[in-house]
C-alpha cells in the first residue's frame, strides 16, 4: 500500500491508478433510533414517506487543500533529505528537456541528480534523461494537464534519492495549469524561449508570478527572430518584481554556468539545513541520554 | 485554467464529506471563487456537470459566490480593488500590487439529504 495517501497503487510509469468513485443510491433513506424507524426527522415540509430531510453541511475547505497537504509532505521529505527540488515549467517546445539533459551532463560528478518527468503520455523524456545515466521516473498524467503533489509523492517512492542532492521535476508543457499546483518544490523555474512571443509573461501571468527564476532560453537564436529581449524582461518583472532572470542557451552552453551555480548554491543551502537539523537532533539525544543516565 | 482538476477536487471533498457524514444525495454545492483565483466560473460549471455525473452530487445545483479582487500596493501602501490580475496600482502606477483578497477557491457548504 502506498505511504503517500494509502491508495492501492501508484500512477507512475504507466500504472493505472483507478480511484474508485462508487456510490450506492439503493440504501433506504431512514434513520433508526433505539429500534424506531423514522422516515424523515426534519421540518414539516420534509415529512414525505421515504424521504429524508434536507440539511446543510458546512465544509469550508480549500478546493486545492488536499494537493497542498501532499505538497507539505513532499516539502518535509525534501527538507529531511537535504534535497533542492526544482519544478521546471514552460510551454511545450521551450527546450526544457534539452536544458535538463545539458544540465545533468554538466553536473555529472559534481552533484547527485534525479529527475521526475511529467508528460501526458510516453516515457520518451525519461528515456532521454536515463541515457545520461541519471535516475528518472516518468509520470504520465493521462488526461491531466499538470503534475500534482500526490503524483510527485508516488514518484519519490520510486526514486532512490541520495541525500544532499538535486531533484529536477519537469512539469507537463503548459504555461497555465502547473502554476496553481504546489508540488512541495523549493522553487518554480519558468523557461521561456526567444522563439516564443516576448509578451508571454503578460499573456500567462500566473506562471510568471508563481516562479522565482526565469530562464530565457535559446538566446543563440536571437539574431534570427524578432524578439525584443528588454520588453520581455520588463513584462516579466511587471508581473513579478521578485523574479530572477538568467539568459541561457542550452544548445551552445552560453550562460549555463550561472544556472549551474544557482543550482549548486541551492543544494548547498538545502544540505546545510539538513545537517543543522541532524546536529540539533544529536544534541537533543545526548541531552536525553545524560538525563536518563543521571536518573539511572 | 485547469477547471477539470478543480472539479475533480470538489468531487473528492464532496465524497469525503458524504462518507464522513453519511448522506446519499447532494442537492446544492456552494462554492466561493475569488475573482483573482484564475478559475472561470462558466468553465468550472461545465466541468462540474460532467465530473459529478454518477456521484452523490449528480444534478446538484452549483452556487458560486464571487469574491472581489483586493490588493495592497507595496510601493505606496494603498489598499485598492483589483479588477484584473497583476494590474498597475490605480494610485501610483506601480506594478508591485500584492493580491490581498479574491484568490480564494473554497467549498463553503453542501445542501444534502
């Protein structure tokens, strides 16, 4: 059984995940109290034989509350293992997978890296990642347009993640829906390529608002396209004044060192935080052992 | 936006409540949808119609209370109504407007029998 949610299976790598939605409408609508049968205990207007009364059930729940609870679990897992988790989001064709492959190749031997690949169908991207020698789990969302925290939790079970490393989550190519779904990641990184319009930050503001870093990719193609880079950066900062921006070309390697340094710094921070926690726990254990010894 | 996933989350909340509180039919689902939540009410209503079929809430009336968008300008400190997401401050023109209300997406209550 799954430790993420208690469901029977996981939906990674093509496994079906049929949440059953069974409802029986056949039960008789009566309430038994101490041997009596009451066909409706509500106000007078509801006293039709065989009918139960209406009532108002207060719910007051965030619609995405369940996802956010799974995201909190994932976040705790990342913290406990010193993992720097990056959620890569973009429209299809921005060069996410190429960027990912080049990043992994450049980090080989420097940092432990693992990848969760989200696509509607096929394991082509995970195959591309595995060809680099890095562990990758493919999550096929089926009809879904985004990864959610529950899917990521299942993927984490399948990845044998080393502590103090980098987890790259490549979301489904979609500039809209992934913005709303927290996966528990440390940062969302939005990738925009110069072959797209410079007005994308204004057209798809939620994603640029949710991201902490924007990678402007394919800058080697700038001489061949009508892309106003200053206007694009202005639009992006208008939507998100906190946004960091790096200009890169995954295929020529231009600007990639700064991106790699950003990742390495993130892993340093995550692993240092884990080490601090471990040290604090060790101190606490030593204190408790001293107390026990004093009493014994 | 991703109204299908939102509709499925609503179904999940309704089904959890049905199991916990033992009701068999939902006549009305009342939602609070903020103007800045990114959810299109018409698209959500359409998706709910499809997703709720065959469930305890099949055919339930969907009531959506729209909560207005509100913001706080980080540049001039003014609180202001926000009509469109990421619009400029109506007082000083800055784009550093933080949404302070209207991003909600909640299931408020259910009328059940």
